């Protein structure tokens, strides 16, 4: 067992700043998984100016050895609206269908879409903490005692987000300075924030079971997504 674990530990020490290795320990990150799977329930606004919230349920997989995720949600009356929001093989994907067959909306593949989805992947590392140890494509920086930066990608699709650490050393939340708010020109790069809470032990990891996401526009925070995990496993 020692022979199998030692190379990963040595690689952590060579590749990751001490603050990042400490975060991995706090979250119980392991070096043996292929990914994380979770289920969610919550509510979201379908547009930034919407007054009403729409309920959803979702299933999501998050890769731990490469940058990728696949979020599939059901919403609307009887769950007739299906949404896929994903980063698959290095490309962003966003589609909305009715009854699983009739397309209602589909984002055109672009660097802006891929960058947006890559930012989401990075922001959600708290739901797949093994990624910290396993995904060597991630670039980490320690900004200060309570802030870490993680980035990935190259060129126009490169993305960076910042994590804010809580007093217990977990990820309390974070922000991106310029996530595309529109997927067609103008792309409207906007400050994007999120918060995590209700951490629980799951299969040896420390996972947040609640979260919310917001845009910051003209100095005002506009929350548009709130959800809770209903299940998690590695």
C-alpha cells in the first residue's frame, strides 16, 4: 500500500503550494478516484432579470483527472424541460430541450462558452476535492492566508477563479473577475461569485451540501442559483 501511495504524495509536494496541500488535507482529498457524482435539488432564475424562481433537480458528474463535468437538470412542470450544461473533451456545451427531444436553445460552440464552463468546473472543485491532487492541468497560486487562485486552459479559453477560505480551512466561497455573462458578442465579462455551506463528511471527504451563485452588476449582487446536494459519492 505504501508503494502505491508514495508517488502521489511526492508529486503533491513538488507540484502544489503548501496552502493547497493543506486545503487538500482539510477536504480529505484522495489520489485514487476517477470522478465524483452528485444529485441536487434547488431553484434558479432563467434570466438575470427574472422575478420568479424555477425549481430543478439535477445529476452531475465531475472529472478529477482532467477538466470536465456534465450537469443534467430537469425543470418546469413535471420536469419537461431538460438542460445540459457541460465541459466535455475540452469544449463547453449548453442546451435546453423540451420533453427530451424538441430543442429550445443551444449555445454555439465558442471560446467564450468553453471559458465560462471551465470557470464553473474550477469553482466547483469543492464538490470533487480529489481533483486538487489528481488534475495536473490546474495551476495554483497562494494569494494570501485566506485566498487561493486556480487556473486552467490556454489562449482565449483560459480561465482563473479565486477561492476564499473559511476559518476552518474549507472553501467558503470564491469569485471570478470576468466570467462571460453572455455567450454571444458582446460577451459582457462580469464578476461572478459563489458561496458554500453545510459541510458534511462523505466517504472520507468533507463536502459542502449547500451553495448559491450570483453575478455582481453595478455594485449589486444578484443571486440566481441556489441548491443543495441530495447525494454524493466518489
